C-alpha cells in the first residue's frame, strides 16, 4: 500500500543553521584529538567547542593560546574552519555540486540564498564562482606580501614565513582575528608592511561579496570600453550605503581612537605610528578583532566607541558581523524621514519598502535583546569583571569581532557557554532572520481597522 506522506524538508534557513552546527561539532571533535595539542593530550570539550565556534563564526575570541596550545595540525584545523565558515557551508556545498554535476538545483539555490550571499536567485551561480575568486585572489596576494615580509624582514625560515602569511591572510580576509602569535599583532604593531596588508584584507572581506561583485562589474565595463560615457549603470543601494558607510566609519573611528589614545596608550610612539595604529584600531573594531594594542589598557571612551563600531559591523553577505551597515543606514534613514515629515524612506534616490524597514528593525531588536540579556547573565555569573569588560566581550561575541580585554579564558564555564551560543547566533542570526522573512511570506486575506496609539 502506497502513502502520499512525505518526509518534511527543512526550510533553507534551517539548513544553514544545522550546517553550521555540524561544522562546529566536527571541528570540536578534531580539536579534542591529542594530535591537535602541543602537550599530546586530549583537549577538554568546552575549550575545543569554544575554539571551533569562534573559528566557524569568524569571531576570534580564544580560551587557549593559538600559538602555544595548538600544534601545526590544530592550527590547520582552525584556519580550515575559518575558511569554511567564511565561504559558507551551503555555498561550499552548492559550489561542489555545481562543479560535479554542471548544474545547480533549485534547492541548492534556495539554501545559498538563505546564507545571504545574494538576493537574486538567477545570479547564485555567478555569485558563488566570483565569491571563490575574490576570496582566493585576495588571500593569495596578501599571503605572498606577508610571507615576503616575514622572510626577508624578520629572517624567518621560508616555510614558516609562508605558513604565517597564509594563516594571517585567511584570518584577515574572513574577518576572524585569529593569530598564531601569543600577543596577536602587538609585537608587529608599528610595522606598516604587516599591518596595512592585513587591514586591506579585512576591509575588502568586510564589504560583502555582492558589493565586490558590483565593483568588479563596473570596473570591467570601464576598462573594456573606456570611451563609452553612456554607462549609467549605478550601484545598488546596498553597494552605495556599504561603501560610503565603510568610509565614514573608518574615518570616524580613526579620529575617535586617536583623540582618546594619542596621549595614553599611543603616547610613546612616533607620529606616523600613532596614525597607523589609530587607523588599524578603527578598521579592526568593526569586523576583524586583530589587536595591535592591549585593549585592557584603553580609555573607557575608546572602548565605548569600539562597542558602537562592533555593533554596526560591516557589509551584508560577507564575512563581517554586527547588524551590518545597511541595516543601520535604513534605521537612520527612517528616523530622518520621520523628522522631515516625509511619506517614504529613500536612500540614493531609491524608495525603501516598508517590509525592508521592518526587517531592519527586527535585526536591530534581535541584536539589542540578545546583547542585553547576555550582559546581564555574565555580570551575574562573573561579577568580578567590570561592566566595560563584559560589554566589550559580549558585543565582540555577538558581532563576531573577537576583541577582548583579556577576560575570556578566566570566565566561568557557564559564561563561556553563553558566549559560544551568542557567537553562533551572531553569525547566523541576522542572516537567518532576514532571509527567513524574505523567503517565507504570509498574506492576510483581510485587513483590521487602523488605529494610531500614542508614541513617546
């Protein structure tokens, strides 16, 4: 007897969520193997889970010193998790299927859409290929530059220099913030030949793959047909807001960092080194989590500015975290529209739909609720740490940045477990929320009467 019952299929956003969990668990069990630790013993489950989650979510918070606790094998596992987490589990699966079969199924396209790479189902194939090209190309160039610097500038053996270059290039482009130096980048803080390539990689990776694709297409048209002045193809709102927002936040953070740290942590340095570290502090705060100074020594106002930059984050559909620049811009545009008494929200001469504004509000509300709840829980579990320390740690985890005042290894097991959860939710939460609302629409067959309650 046949039945029409079918096995329920997961929603694409659920597939993404499960895919990341599976990758984290695989990474956890591999890191627990004795071959992954330098002392030859099995690493406990919690620190292994924390490290794997931090790597897959592209955060960079650590409870074990990456340089001394993990062997070369363990470090390879970590950087592999970072690369897979940056490219995306579903994106990688779809790309592999496309290469093997020459086609991309509708299910694979929906799963890739749910991961936030693009909003256009017809461009999934092109976006996947170009994402791989941008990622591999940038990482390759930065790795070569860093390897040469480590080899010729610091007399490190060729193999070691290449490995250090590759590790930091992948970590930078994916905005992970992991380093195989115990002090992260503090010992290299004044070396512009190291700091600037890393800053370049993390800024490019933080723009988002769709923005990079638009830049590439526009540049290609200009190069192939330089005399054509009729090319009026404009950037999308996403690309325009991301590019201008990135530039504004970089400059604003640069000024903020320099203002409060010029005569403090940066006081002993030369003028050009102060400018370099102020710029790097601004660049890394939004997305990456590399630290070239001890964040436990920073002015409270600097930490506050860092908190704001972390919460906003970088571009959508890329390797950056936070609520994303476009989300913040839409909320700001909605506020300005209300102040001016206008009827519709517009950005770059384009009207923003009410559904997009609602999704932006949902992402911000989700982020605020998650961050506040986490701060309260950790302050309750570990009252010995100051509010500034806990706020930075929490926002760093939610925004998948990785900056810390140094309290991560000393948090209780319960607090570390909470950070594991918030790193995971911070990585997939905004993406999953927005795409779930975009892919699943419910249309009411009737409308309720309208009423205007008091606001404020």
